[in-house]
C-alpha cells in the first residue's frame, strides 16, 4: 500500500480519493502546515498531493509552503485548477514529479502517483548502492573490519575502474578469488562476464587451447571451433588464478597477448582484440620464482602493476567471529537446519586455532559443526579442533626467539621464523613430517609449504630421506 500525504483544506477530497484510488493507496489528509511538515519529516508518507485551489485564502503562502515540501525527499504531485496552471508548471520545473488538473482524472492521478512512488523507490535503492560502493568499510562479499582487511578494501576501491592489471597474492584459502570478484562487481564491468580460470588445474598440453580457443581441426581430436577463456570474458573480467603454475612456454604466449592486446585461436591467423580486464592471483612467491628462472621477469613486471596482498586468517583473528557468524547463518539456511549462535567456548577455540588452511578451513569447520550440532548452537565439541596445550609443551621442542635475529621486514621475519620452527620440528621428530606438523598444531600441507621456503641444506635433505613416515 502506498501512503499518500494530501495537503488540502478541502475535506471532501479525502473520502472521494480514498474510494476512487482503491486499496492500493492510503490517503492521509493534512490541512495544517505543521501537521503536514511532521508527516513528511517522520517519513510516514511515500508520495504527496499538493492541492492548490485559487479560491483558497493566503494562496501565496500556500505556494511558498508547497515549494518547501517539494524540496524534501518525498515526491510530490501538484493538483491545481486552471487558474493556477502556470504556477503548477513552475512547481514541476522546480522539482515536483508531475501536475494534474483539479478535479483530477482518477486514472491519470493513480498512474502518476504509482510512477512517482516507483521512481522514488528506485532512487533510494541507487543511493544505497552508491553509498555501499563509496563506503571504504564495505567491499562486496568480503568480510572483516580489521586493519588488514581495511587495507584490502582500500586497494580494491582504488583499482575497481582502472584498466590496469592487478596481482592478488596470498596463501591458499585466504579469499583471493573473492577479492577479484569484488574488483569486478564494484566496477564498471559488473554487468559483464566474470571468468575464473585455475591455471594449475589445466594440463600443459591443453592450456593454450583453453585460454585462446581453437579452430576446427587445429589439433587431433578437435570436433569444431571453440572460444577460449579470453573470448568468453568479452568486455568483462578474466581471473587467472595460480599464475605461478604456468610453464615458461605458456608465459611467453601470455606475455605477447599482454604486450599486443590481441590474440588468435589455435589454427587461425585472425587476430582478436583483448577487451577483458585481467586479474592474476598466486600463492607462490613470484619474485623467488623469477630468481630461480621459473617465471619470466618481463611477465612479472607486466602483471605486477597493482598488487593486493590477501592476509592469512591468523594475522587478523579479530575478524574470526564475524566470518564464523556469516558461515553459521549461510550454511544453516543452506542445510535447512535452524542455528542461531556459537557458544562462547566454541568461539574462543575458533580464535585460538592457528588456521593453516585460512578462511577456507574455517568454512569447512563451520559446515561440519552445523551438521554435527544437536541443538541450535555450535558447541566446542562440535568443532573437532585440536589445539596444542602450550603449558604442556616441552620448552626444548621449540626455538628460542631470543636466539633468532633475522633481517628484513616484519612479515619476512615472521615468515622466516615459521620456516625455522618447521625445519626444527622435522629434525626433532627424526624426519617424520606428520609428527612434526602435529607438534606445531599445523596441517601437514602447511608444513610442506614452510619446508619448501627453507634454504637448501644437505644435512636436512638427508634427514628427510631418512624419514620414517613421509
């Protein structure tokens, strides 16, 4: 029902319009200026009808008051007799939605009120979306209010409408694709396709055909022509995940596309312009790969124009409650299981856990907890998390940070210290990486990533060869 504020001294209009306009409209008659002002300021009407009758006294005062009402956020329709027709047109020029004769054609008035309401509703929705886009604390589906996430939001807002390449880095499970989607959804290409490609999931023999497409008969087994991911993205966004897994041969092909801004399908010489915006992502250290000769330096410079670092979950544990609550409501609805809260002890466990798998691991833990929980709350025993008891740990099993003095940035020092902890744990567990990971309360996959970052050590390599349970 559309609430219509009627500003008029003619009390006979109220029952007439209420009956004629039907149940879709509720007419609220106000003849006093203060009462009408209160109605508008309280937001109790969706549309106004401003009745201007040349027989009324103090007409100039009523016109002046009508101008002030028109300046409000509530759309207005001016209803005036023929003597005030020119005045009504002037009020429309100054902001009124429309004008109708007095007495009105009910059909025309009904149409005009409906359009005024729909136009106002659409305008408010657009303003809400604009505010969300301009709000640095909001960034599409990304969740978190920590300082680390605010930095990510700021970078996303800066690059949304730039046609420059963006490189998103960070460990697996930190939400690199969500960052890429936020850049796409909040920019001018949001209505265009978003095509996500995992470069590491495509066999080397097929990667070129998948990216650039092929013509019929381009190679053995092709039945017909096919568009590649570059064409499918069109004027939208192409997200190339795990770019560090590309072979040097494919890197050369990609570099040429970025330089020339055009490509061709396999089996064709016809050049196709590159229209899509490119976003790249990797969990690997591309600078290190460049130093090792596994990634082309010129390609690295091409894709590393704007860089966004996706933080590990353990670097912003203050966001864990908000993220966990999001997963609780999302999967409770998906599984059609009523859940309303996470118990304090369970939340404390979530915030204390190191999360080697980052947000993806937290998501999986919450899914399992929702399935296992017998009631409407997630309990600590539903989480199935194993956290090492710091009080029961042998002090000889860890490296004394006081004896460790690395150089470089804080993030580099922290990473190097984690690597040293991982190497020490493997050695002290006689090469058994499963026990080493358990002693550090991290996953075996995370331990492997840390070990790969360690400097080559012949003795350590020998220890690994002697592993009991690799």
